């Protein structure tokens, strides 16, 4: 058992913060449901944790009688197989931890019998469908690994996070990340690799349109299972289309070639939704608002003759829009606000969140400025150009960001250092 | 030149009526744009011309100075290549016509120099996106062939109609029709074949939900061109998926096997829309209302454990729903009216048109009855079950019907027998 200088019960904690990520070559379909092994490689952009991230504190104490977890302040069961797998795999790799200040030593073999408390918090609405499980599982595994002094590299850690939520493995790195599907039956080589860090291509601006949706959506777990079982197109996508696109996307990112990047990202998002539609029963994640956002972008890109913005949609109606620079992002923001103005009762501060400087670049300082926006030139002469008030709930302006970090500032911990319970 | 008993100018006319059709294995993509040769076979149901058809009168007179055409009472140019092709191909096959009563004879060689007047009328809104061009071109070619005493069989005639509008070839027959893509470079073997006539499977009931849409839609001509050029999935669909489905669908129709029929029809409709989505830029024909209709059907089919209804969508948001019998159609009608009630100002007579007896079977005799409908059992316990008032403009109840017919009743002609101008 753990040795301790004094007889009083101690609590040891670690706190981590992990980003979310958005795939530009999509993961859809597993070849192994238990190990979460995908049928194709994928590529994602890590989003700035300042705007979209999970923070997790993991604590251990001989006083804890069982493993417990709180998500956004509410206790949730840890009994699910996915949580259990992550805990088990990290515990297996735990090492000796000693804290001289506290005068304690946790031996390697102690970890099997010690219980943990975990508290996790997303700095964005979980319900918004913004890959909260990716950030969450990445953060859980990253933080537990820190707590337990796991020595494996981030690639190996990502392979554990993958077993919590497939796309979580891509949140172990900043910048541009590839999830390589791997060949091994045990999944040991199905892990994330950083293609380039966040300093590689700093001009990119990301605007997320959070789309109001009343529809209950198909979970991605059951959705992709049904696609693999019933779509007549998914095999061709996974085996033929994606491998070719992976090479091109890696090249586009390496060369900061926005035109190729945008073309590939849009096509792959559309193809992912196409195979969802080809599923029986069909799965619809995009709605009329999503379609209108695509049409807005396609019309603008077409009128300029070269891509101004890329779009990609995950398993929900929200649009993730990527611009090559701030200037284009400001022009995009004008177009978005023109076509999707907020409801009267909304205030601008909560309608555009994140990096608000994009809003200033767009020359929008008040709700009145939105009302007075001119229709963009590419639709000016075409009637009707309707404004769809309230169809976008809010916008998040962000950028490509860094990978998981340990938060050493103890005031940021989500658990009380004495009780080990949520603050 | 034509001989005539008297010196006064004569007019000879023929009037035909052709049905529209709805594909259950979809045609999408041409291998030859000029000849309109498809990249895969397709299968359709001919719909009852009583509810959905084109009527065309074609007239010839030495007094006509040029070819002219009127569509729904409005003169339209005949200069388009598709019209010209149909006229040319039919004229090539024209034969001697003699009318003893009128005492005239038109020689085979006369047809090249004689001009025609054509008037065509759809008994359903052209704008509703209900394959009006299929019925229209089928009727044009069928009626001109009658006028000019063309001896070729309907299969050969269908190959000419195909050059006006691809799917028009399938409107040359009643019942269940296959368009075989053919092999010949000149398109001579790309024609329609009747799989079974309308008497083969009389129980089927067809309900069309005409969905309100404000979006301008991509024309199917340019849409399918873009799909062939840009979709990474269309080739696999055309070469691998459709051939297998054709065999199964022919078998399902031969055996009146509704469960297989429904499964194939729904899957193929969804796959057609999937390849549209996989097009760059993506094409959206279905909207949120279309998706809701699909969800309604899928939920019901799932809860019953066996397909109650099949759905299929063409290049627009309208749903074509096929029930195996009147009893199921009445239950479907209740569900549709529950979820998509009419606006207050709509009257029931114009909200459900065609074979209104389905409405009586559904126990709906008034707007009040629609208001009072109970939610169907499969959604009863699930909240929210919203009613989407006004999202469906109207319903057409119809059935599988017969092929083109000559209308001998001269009062039905659309051209004046003396002037050769629209009545």
C-alpha cells in the first residue's frame, strides 16, 4: 500500500486540458466495435482549447472507496465499458509516484487497488454537437496518464483514448493530426500522428455556426454501425476514395495549399453525409440551414473562381467553416450574419463568441450593423435572397490550436485538494 | 405535295395522352449527353393518367408556315435541340396517310416539307416537379407518331422519346417498365421494355406528397452531368450496385413481393440522393420536410416489423409513397395528415386530390377530422411529436396505370380542327 509520512489521508491530483478537433477527412465506420478500429484513416484540425476544450482533474486517495466521475458538475456512472477500458489501460501502465513535499510514495502495484475521482468540464455546450466526447476522452486519458506517471508517448496514449471515443485519439496533438487506421488486430497501431503543429499554418480562421435543431440525432456510434452494415457505397469510400484523398490532404496541409485543402475537405464532408444517406434507414445530420450554409459558401467560392472558405459538418447540423486568412474570415462573417441574423432578443456578445476580433474586422459592432448589412455581391442581383433569422443559434470564432496541456495552477483544479470532491 | 379533293386548306390532327412515371430504380447520369444514353438501367411505375398525364394534339396542314408548339396554352419555342431531334426522328419514319372522309392523301415524302402545330397540356402543375417532361416528351413523340402513321413498335418509339427527355421513354408503357441502357453507340437499343402491365399488381396505392419549396432546384440535366463529372461514388453505383438491384427489383415486381420492392425502392432513392450529395458542388433535392416524411415511414415500417410503405424521391422534395393495399394506404394517409395538416385557409377538396376514396377509407371527411386525428401509436409515447402545418402543399392519391392512348373523341383535341390553333 501507499506509504505516507503522516497518518492523515492524502489526495494527489493532476489537471489537464484537451482540445476538441474537427475532421477534414472523415472517420465513419469501424472494423472492430470493441477496440474502436476504423475502416479508414482520417485527418483533423485541432481547435484552439481557449474556445473549445475539456478540462479534467483526476485525483487519487486511499480514502476513496470507488472510482467516481463528475461531468460538468453532475455525477455520471463510470460503469460504461468505454470508461472502464480507458481506466484499465492507463492503470496497467501506471508507475511509481512520489511526492516529497507531501512525503508520500505510490508504488506501481498500488494503482490497481487505489480508486480515482475524476471531474471534467467542457468550456462549450455539450449539447451543441461539437465533438465533446473527443475532447472529453482525450482529456480523461491524458490526465489519468499524468496522475499515474504513465511513460508511454502521446501516440500510445492516443491509442488508449481511441478506445473511449474513436476521434478522441486525434485530440492528443495540436495542429494537424492524422489517425492512422493501423493493421494490428489488437489495435496497437491504430493511433494519432501529428502531421504538423499549430505553428505550421497560423493564418487559418475557423468559424463554427451552431445550428438550431429540434431533431433528435442518430448517435455516431449507432449511425456508423448501420452505415457499415447497410450502405452499398461505404466500402468503396473506405477502400478506394479515402486512401487517395489522404495523400492529397497531407500534401495540401504540408504545402499550405488552401484551394486543394478546401476542395478535399468539402468533398469529404459531403461524401460522409452521402454514405449516411445511403444507410438503411437513412441518416440525416444536415438540415435545411446546413444546406443553406453550403450553398452560401459554394456560391461565393464559385463567384470568386477560387475557394474562399472550406466547410465541414460532423454528425450534426453545425457548420465548421475554415478561411485561409482573417480578411476572408471577415468577409465570410459578413455573409453569415447577413443570411442568418440573430433573433431580436439575442445580444451580439452571446451571438458571436470566441475570437471576437473577427467581428470587428467585419465592421460589425452592434445589432444595428447586422440589420444594415448589404447583401453580398454574388447574390445581390438574384432574387429572392432571404434572411433566415434565428436559424443559427450562435457563431464561435476560433483557430487551429495546441494539444493537451497539464494545468499546474492548482486553482484551476476541478476537485478539492482536501476532500477530492468537486469544488 | 399532298393531294386534296377540294382546294380549301385541310388540317389533319391526332390527339394522345401519356402518363408520367416514377422511377423505383433511379436513372442518374448519362454516358452520352446528345443521345441521352444512361449509365445504368432503371425501372419505373407508370402512374394513372387520370391523375397525372400530358395530353397532346398534333396537327398538320399545308397552311402552316412553320412548326409551332403551345404548352399549357402558352406558345413555346420549338428550336431546342431536344424538340428538333424528336421531330426529325419521327418525320424520318413517317408513312403515307390518307383520310378518305376528308378526301386527302399525305405521301411519305410530303412529311419533310409539311409543318406541324403541337399543343400540349398537363393535368397537374408543371412546377410541382412531377416529371412533367417525361409525360410531355412521351406524349409529343407518341402523338406525332400517330399523326404521321409511324409503324415502329412502342419500344422503338420510346427510343425517340428518350432523346427528348431520358425518363420519357419509360412513359410509353403502362404498368412496370424497364429502361435498358443498351450497348449500341447510336442508342438504338437504349429503350423501354414493359416488365408487367398495370393489371399485374393492382393492389398498389400511390400517394404523392407535394412539398412546398422555396429553393430553386438544380435541373436534372445539369445535376446528373455534374454528378458524373465529380462524384467519386457514381461509377460504383452505376456499375456495381444498380445491376444487382435491377435483378432483385424485377424479381420483386414479378412476385408482387412488396417487402423486397419497398426495401429496394427506398434504398435506391436514398442512394440517388447520396450521389447528388457526393457531387461538387453538392446537390440537395430533399429538404427537412422530405426527411420528416422518410422518418415517418421508417419509424412506422420499423414498428410494424415489415414495410408498410415504400418512398421514393425524384429531383425535388416531393415524396412518392407506395402502399401495398388500400388498407395500408388509409393508415398512411392518417399519419401524413396528422403530421402535415393543411393551412387553415386550405380546403380539403384541394388538399387531397386524385382518388379521394383513400381519404374516406382514412375516416377523414372534413378539416375538423384532420385536427382531431390521434398521433399514430408508433410515436404516441415519444415526445415531441410536432405537427408541421402547411409543409405539404397537397396530396395526390393515385395508382399504377396504363400507357399512352389515342384520344379519338375530337372534343378532347387541344387544337381547332379548322384553324389548327389552340382552342
